[in-house]
C-alpha cells in the first residue's frame, strides 16, 4: 500500500527519495514506516520507534517541533527553523517536508528530496504534499486497523481451535468414564473386565505393553492378574519389594519415566542410591504407572510401557490416565466385590445388603447427574428457564393432548423486550444479562407453575405455553406480562426501563406442528411492536392472510426491482411567507402494474425484512439525480432519505459522492435526511460519515425532530444543517391557542437559531398552521397545504404551464 502511495506522489512531483514517518506523542518517538533513498544507505526498521532525542535538531525533528513545512536547500532551511540544525544523513540538492497535523496534534511527516541537479520544489509541490498528507495518514490508519483486526481474528481463531480440541478431549474422556462405569456393571468376570479396560486405555494412548497389578487381601504381596507384553515377558506374583510398581503404590501418585528426560533419570538414580528402588531389569524407553485409588487406599496400579525409541508418554497422558483411574478403581472394586460374593456364600445376605445400599447410592448419584445433564440440555443457562427445545417438547405434547381431547385448549404467547438492544449497547452485556434474569423472574410470577411454562428462546425473546378454558385468559395473561415491566428494573445501582410486545396464538385444528404456532405468535408480536409497542396482539385469520400476502408482496417487490417499477415522487419545500419553492423531498413510490401507484407504507416493511431496502434506495437515488437538471431551478435542492441500514457501511460517503460525480450533480443540489434512529446505532462512525459528507459539500437534515430519545444532544454532537419539526407538533397548532406543541416548536426554533440551523416544519395542512408557524418564526415548511407528492414530469409540466404566456395557457386549457 505504501509503495502504491509513493507511486501516486511520484506522479505529481519528483519523489525518487521519499519517506513517511509517524509520530507517537505519548512516547515522543518516530517510526519510519516507509523509506526509499537512492543515495543514503541508512536503513530504518518500520516497526522501530526512534526517540526524538536521537533526531534532535534534525530537519525531521523541526517538522515535528515547529509544526510547519520546510522547503529548499539545507542553507535555505536553516533560515526557516527556530534554532540551530544538526546534519543527519547525506547532503542533498533540494529538500521538501510537511508535517501531517490532525486537529492540534502532529501525527507524522512526509518528506521528498533530490540529490541531483533539477528544478527546485515549488510552493505548489509543498501545498500538494500537505494536501495528500492527511489522506495518506487516513489510508495508513485504515490499513493498520485492518491488520490489527486480522491479527485479532487469527488469535481468536487459534484460541477457539484450542478450545474446540479441549472440548473434544473432554467429551472423549466423559465417554470413556461412562464406558468404564457401564463395564463395571456388565462384565461377567474380572478377566473380561481387565481385557476391556486394556482396550479402552489403548484407544487413548500407546498400550501395547500393559499390565494391572493389585494388592493381596493382607497387603503383603503384589499380584499381576493381567499382563500383556510385546516381547512375550510375564510377571509372577511377588512379595512387596522395591520395584517401580511398589514405589507408585507407596507414594499414591502417578509416575512418568522417560529415558530421554535428565531430571527423571537423576531421580531414579537417587532412589536406587538410597535403597528405595531396586535396580531396573530390562529397561523400557518409557514407563507410566498410575495407582488405582479408592478413597485414601490404593487397590493396585495399572501401567503402560514402551520399548520403542521415540514412542513415549506425556504429562497429558499421565493426567488422563490418572483421571480415568478413579473410575477403573471403582469398577475394579465392584468386580472384586462381586467375586467375593460368589466365593463367600455364607456371608451372602449381609454382603448383598451392604452392596445394595452402596449401589443404590451410586445409582442415585448417577440419576442425579443424568437429571442435571438433562436439565442443562433443556434449560437456558442464564435465566434457568426452559429453552427452545424444552418449549417445543411441551408444544408437541399439547398438540397430542388436543388431538386426543378436542375440548383441550392452549395458547402460545411470543414476547419480545422493547429497546433491549439500546440498553445492552449502552450499559453493557453484564447488566443486560442481569436485566434478562429479572425479567425472567417477573414473567415466571405471572403464570401458574402447574399448568403454564415460561421459556427463553434466545436474546430478548421469551415464550409462554398456557392451558385455558376462557378465551380471554391468554389476553389477560398478555396484559399481566406487559404490566410486570411497568416498574423499573434496578441493576447495579441503575434503573432500567423496558417493556414487552406480546403476540398471542390460540390452538386450533389448523396447527399440526409446534413451529407453526410459534411462527404465528411471532407474527402477532411483530404486529404489536409495529403498532406502538408495550401492547399485545392476537393472531387471527386476518394476520394469517397478511402473512400469506407478505410472501406475495415480497415476490412482486423483487420482480418490480428488476423491472424498475420504483419511481421518485417529489414534495416541494416552500417559503411560508410567499409559498415559493426552495427545494423538494424525494419520496419513493411503487408503480405496481396491477395495484397502481403504492405509497411506501405498502411495501417498505417487506423490503426491510427481505434485505432489498438498500438496493431499492440506490436505484431511487440514481433516478432522482437523473431528474435534477430538468426539475431544479438555480438555488433549489432535493432531499434524499437514508435509512439506518445505509450507515452500517463505513464507505457510504465515498459511494454517494462518487455517484454525484458520475452523474455530474453539484453536491450543493442534494441533501440527505436521516431520522434519530440512524444516530442511535453507531454514533461515532456516523459522525465521521457526516463530517466527510459535509466536507464533500453535502448537507445533513434531521427528520422527525423531537420524537426520539435525546434529540437536543444530537444538535450539539453531529454536523447538521437542517432540522425538520415533526408533523405531530404542527398538527396541534390549528387551535390558535398557546399549546404544548407551540411551546415545543418555539423551543426548537430558539435552539436552532442558536446553533445556526435551518428549520423546516412538516405536515402543514391548513392555513392557520402556516400562520402560526410564521408567527413563531419558522420560515420553511412542506405539506398538503402547498402540494402533494407528485412525479417529476407532473411538476415540470405544471411549472411550464405557470410560466407560459396567458394566451398559451388558455389555449392549452
């Protein structure tokens, strides 16, 4: 990238010798991220920070300290700096350097120089290098941010890979434990048990040489009931001595011996020298022994060994074998107990009773573990509520009951928290999780524990399955759910306010699958949310028909997009004093081949849900810009509406300005309108986009002002040119009396004047409203009083008709 930037600079001036250095104010150091010099052999590491003290009194040092460009020969530059200079590097014929200043901070320098006789760098070269400096810095910042993000992604991927491997290992260990536990109950004798254990251990590590040793009943001898060796060797029972096996039993801990490990060999030699360990016989390359512990007592041990160079065991093998050894010890004890029962018939009843108690306890523990695992599978770990899988089971069961008993009735309530994303993004996920826990408890208190189920589906979505007799019971429950969130939720000293939108679906013969009930309850919930939130909606046949119609509209919409059926309509923005048009707001209309011209309310929600909204908007922008030459008079402009989805793209400003340039439209002829919802999603990124649009000559208007969450703060935080007073305030100005709306409008106008903002009143429909706004000091407006939205052709035709000579107008009539 830096070489490409060098090439760009070289196209405008002599730049064979060129470097870029970034300045870190915190460490007072420079980093030469790019350096090309045809004469000076100096080499700079792009990742090395060089203290400014090393560069003291050099030309680069003065660029940073004096914060002004330097140009000319070294003799010329010595006259331009604030103090004496120190020569760093080779003497040159000509030198030009500019500091890159962002705000009040110097972020770096750009320098070009020549060692050959050639025309001197000019003031124009200096201006050009200063101009491209900030752009180069932006490019470098973006590239560094991209590389940092890629590095974090790689690190996170590696961490996730290790985590997955660890989880897979845990699953394998868990499966092994279950197999050993099952084996302890199913093996018919000890020989079968030992062989099966050998097979299980062999799946986890190299166990070609494997044996199990157990203590005799009096703990005085060591028996080898199972011994497998590649070389065909065998081991006979022996009194306890100083062998490796006895050492493991005495210490009660696993022991790993590796001939290639100096520390292990030193420990072995020390034990032999002290007489605690007998000299080893045929020496294996590696040996791993693990005691079989039952409580504090060692029953025996199992060991694996390798005679093959390069084949050994690791600490993880030792940990793994130690972990499963407890289960093997339990299994071995069970098998020995069973053998003892067979050998001691006289003590049968007593031992059976004791064993029964022991087994009952173990079974109870195992059942508790299984119940806990099943609970975790079917419940949400955060709130403890049943999860989606558990809810589906309940719905399937309810559908079966309904099929068996036509009188059985139940309902599904689908609940979505209002403004949860805003809360989560503003106060953090930990507080958001605490809010979800409290909400779950409140919902649980609204239902009957024996007949209803509250479940969390994920995120901020919940569902309830309830049985009922009275058809109004589900609606009453929905209202209780909404009322339960009227009181604020207090979390870590904060009061959080949220609400709920509830969709209700009643069981009927049409439903055969649980998913269909959830889907319809979800549809009803979205209708409640779109209807104003904090309310419930019952799914009925109308909603069912709407759902089917939605699919049909989506298909028509995609076809209409391909056929170019979406056209712009324009509503004039006028001076309230004389009705003169100062601009237009572009509004989308669908020229449907069967249903005629449709307003946005008929299709925008479908476009948003189907992901085609942005494509529709950009197609409309193209058409609007194409009409500007014939629609606008000098000094007029057109407002374009941008939805929040557009601002998720960080290069929105670049794309839009390129579109204007491609169409040959002056940026001053176009303004963009945004709602307060746009400013909520990512204020920092949106602020940068606004600044770049404003730098490109495009002005910003805030639509529906006064209806959002923190409108006044937006006027100070963002680079706005215009605010549009929401129609809800204009509507109440009809009475002529001093109303709350008039006070709000007056306050908006006062604040706008203080911020030097242009104000446009929306939704003006009556003459009293126009006069009231003029009296309050509002100069611009739009609404049906002046004109309804119309096509560009209709507006141009009407203007030509108005400007035609009187005789011509009569003739045309």
